[in-house]
C-alpha cells in the first residue's frame, strides 16, 4: 500500500468519527474539528502526490476562498443558516461538475468507457445540485415563492428531460468527440435541477436540503473515480450516504415518502370544511401579563421552538425566560421536532448558540409522553408540527405526519406574529382549542416583556 493511501484511510476514519460526533449537540463542535482535520490531511496528501499542479493558482484560490468564507461566517446570521447550507450544497455540486467537465474537455489520458460514464454522472448530478440548490436558496430567502410552483404537464416534462439526459449520456460514452452533445447534457441537467425543485413547497425544505446534500456527495464520489482519488471517493460516498440517511429520517418525521415530497407539492392545498369554505376558528388572545400569571402557577413547562423563533432571533430571550423559570424551581424542557425550521437540526443549532443545556433538549419520541402531565406548553413560532389535524383529518396535506402532542398539555400558550398559515398552507386547528391561548407579537419582544412581567409578580 502506498503511503498516500494510508493517509487517505486515516482521513476517512476521521471523517467517520466526525460524522458520528455530529449526531449530538454536545459533541458536534469536536466532531466538526475532527472531520476538518481529516480533510486537511486529505488535501495536503493530494497536493503532495499530484503532478503538474500550479501551486500559485492553488494558493490564490485558497486565499480568495478563505476571505469569502470568513466574510460570510461573520456576516451570516443563524437565521440564515439554511440558505447558507443550500448554497454550500450548490457550490459542492458545481465544483464536482466543473472538474469532471475539465477532464472531458482536456483529458490527462485516454478516456475509458467507465471514465466517460462517471464524467456524465458527475456532470449531471453536480449541475442538477447546483441549480436545484439555488432554487432552494431563493425559496428560503424569499427571491422565489415558497409555495409550490406547478404547471400542467410538469411531470411529463421532467420525464422527457430525464430520458433525454440518459440518451445524451449514452451518446457521449459512445461518441465522446462531439462537444455540442456534452454541452447540451450540461444545459438539460441545469434545467432538471430547476424543474425538480420549484414544485417543492417550503414545508419540505428540510428534506430538500438534506437530499441536495446527498446529491453533492454523489457528484464528488463520481469525480473521485474520474481523478482516481481515493479520498474524494470515500468522502463523497460518506456525504452521499449520510445525506440519504438524513433524508430518510426527515421523511419519517413527516410520515411521507421521498417521492411524495418531490411530487406532492405540499402548500397548494387549502384547509377547507365540508362545504368548501375555509374553516373558522375562535381564538383567545392574552397579554404577556396574563400569560405570566399562568407560568407562575405552573410546575412543568415545555417549550416548542419553530421557525418564528429563528426569524425573531429570540433564542437568547427564550433561554433567559427558561433560566428564570428554572430558578423558581420549575421544570423546563424543549421539544424538538425533526423537521422544525428550514433545515435538519435547525432548532438544535439555534438553542446551542444560546447555550441552552443539552439535557433539556428532547426529540419527538422522548418528549411526547411528557405533555400529558405538562402544565404549560409554550409554542414559539411553530405551526405544522403541532397541528392536531395531522392525526385525524385525512384531507389535510400533513395527515399522518408525527406531531408534538402539545394539545394534551393543561394549557397551550402560542406565540405568533399573525394568523398566517405555516409552510404547508393549512390552518392550525390547535389555535381554537379550549386549552389554547394566543399571545401575538414578535417572539423576541414578547419573551422580553414576559420576563419583565414574571419578575414583577
């Protein structure tokens, strides 16, 4: 075994340990450092063993990339992390596609049938990932409508595009000298990335992000075969496999298949009654002073964070309220739904930034049996993940999705800025339940005022 392969195996082991540690907030930071060390070893090894490299251009690229990375690391807020992850997926995909395209246009050796096949796969998946990721970014950032964008014949168009791409890939393998066919493959791959992503609504963005992450890994692994680089093959396979596993977890969290996520267009449906009219619900609006009295008499409180918490950057205010309540001898837990927010682990990241104790974070399976003896469930900006319609309303687009059983608490206090629906586009019947009350307003402002009212009791 060559020494470089030994170092590649070492870097792969570090990748695996790093991913393992990323599975829990307490060890995620060290896991990130371990995986980063593995990548440093892999990159340095590749630079040493590779020939005919321009170290000047590589150095310039490192400097430019470091400046851009540092700029965004400082400027991008935690609420914009889903958008950043989407962009990272896109850049990872296009990087693989560009390397594969460069090898096709200017090959270092004669290209075999296997090399031409992997080049076609890398270009297709990488380009699809790039355009799909930037559509996802646009939906998250608001440049593109978060609602599903559908039109007649859309699935037929996607099918024809897919068949065309397969045909072009076969042609390239048999007749690689025709560059125009190759460029057509690139163009159609970019179009497929768009047409596959635009019909997916905001409610499914966590699944889409994890799936695109997997695609970027597949593209990287394919490029590794093209370059005969074991580190790239292994790391790409790890990213692809872990992304698929996470995608499966996300789908289970919504009790939906991947095909249903991609083609279901959740967000178009309206929550209608039997007569075709929108359901009306009667809500009870309370002030923070009245809510403070309820919290003061409670012994057990469960906080349910959602995207509204992220938008308001209210994680620190929430922790201050929870710390105060804990200091009064009350038990405080956080209920984390697997698809809360706009990316996998979104709520965990926000609460970790606010230094919320890890032992207070409970996932859906751990916390659902806690609601039956819970005095107050505080829902901050969550919507679809607490909607009881998922249990019984077969006409609802979220029917069958596992939800947090907040309605079983003695009192449910819900904070929202408006009565707008969540990403699934349906009204939440929880808001009209007898044990539910609404406290309207920006989450951060509401929590800060709530803390003042609690201290005045």
